[in-house]
């Protein structure tokens, strides 16, 4: 299903339309101006478009809970199934706060600053082959591969598997026009990716190294009952999946980096 966008018809927000995917910015502007609080009758969801409203909703987790899911696909699933996933992005405080504090320990200012040489090395490795060439695809050849390379190194993913994770994530996050559920290929990629991270966490627990997953296997968390327990393999696998899926901002970073490369090329 697609949505035709023109200035004469009322603004309609269809997050699964080709028009929205290809260029959402004019529609965002119209929704902010014309329908800042919008109900989509086709998919049955409310959407907020103005910054102040979004900020207020983000802080009001009692009303705008994440515990039922964070996209239309997960929101349509039974709450018990979502809770079984033990995903940090599908939790509300205080459970979310406890897990976030643990992950934050890995990303201290000192540890992040220490990543600079590695990040420079990765970016240089990906950009040097294009020195002196007339043209190249800034997204496919450069900005798409390197963010997941960086986060995968931080997580402790073996070199041979890093780009495979990117391909799995792309399939998992892709939606066909008019479809809020992933494709069969996306579902298969989700199962493979989850199984991979579960096996990797188990391996790091047995043979820890100097990486994020290994450190997470050793930390303990107060579950709210005063007892300290270690994170389960499932909790760690979900946390690192989120980190990999974000991979430096995913689509936003790809576009921003591509524009920066294009601008630099013009100069």
C-alpha cells in the first residue's frame, strides 16, 4: 500500500509507504504543521510530530510505555511474548535503568576516548581505496560497511562475521510497502542473528577477552530485591543486538556521512 502525498489532500502518515521511505521530510513538516497529533486508522496507532510533544512523551514512561514493544510489529504481539525477549529497549524503569547503568559502565568517557585510534584505522581502511578515483558509491562502498565494523570490534565479534551481522540486520529491519511485519527472509535473519549472539555470549563467558561482551558477562545487577545476580546470556545477547542494530545511527549515519563525503569531494 502506498500513500500519495500532495498539498491539496490532508496530510496522512503511512510509515510503510514508498513515498515516506524515499523522502519523509516534507511529510514530517506537513504533519507538524497540520496534524501534530495523528491517529492512523489503517494500522491503529497514534503519532506525535512536534519536538516538545515527543520529549514530553519520552519522559512519561508510565503513560507511553516501552514494555509492550517499540514498533508496530512488536506492539501487535502479546505482552507476555515481549517480556520474554528481555530486551533493554522494551523495558520501563526501574528494570531499564538498572540494565542501562550496566551498559553505560562499558562506555565511560575514558573507554570511548581510547577507541579513537581503532576508529581512525577502520575509516582509513575503508576510504583509502577510493583515493584518486573519479566516483564511488558513498553509502554502499563506505558509510554502510564501516559503522558495524566498529561496533562489532567493540563487542568482540570475530572479523570474519562482522559484515554478515550487517546483512542480517538489514533484512531484519526491512519492511515491504504496506507491510508492518518483516519478510520471511527477515524472520530467518532474526533467528540466525539471535542464535549467533547467544552462542557468542556463551563462548565469551567461557573464554573472556578484552571486549564489551566479555565485560558484560562478568558484571552483576541488583534486580530490585537486594540480591546481586549476573546478566543472563539472553539479556546480554539482546543488549549487544541493540548496540549492533544502532551501529552508529544506522540509516542516519549512512546519509550524514555520505553527504559529508559528497561535500568534501566537491571541494
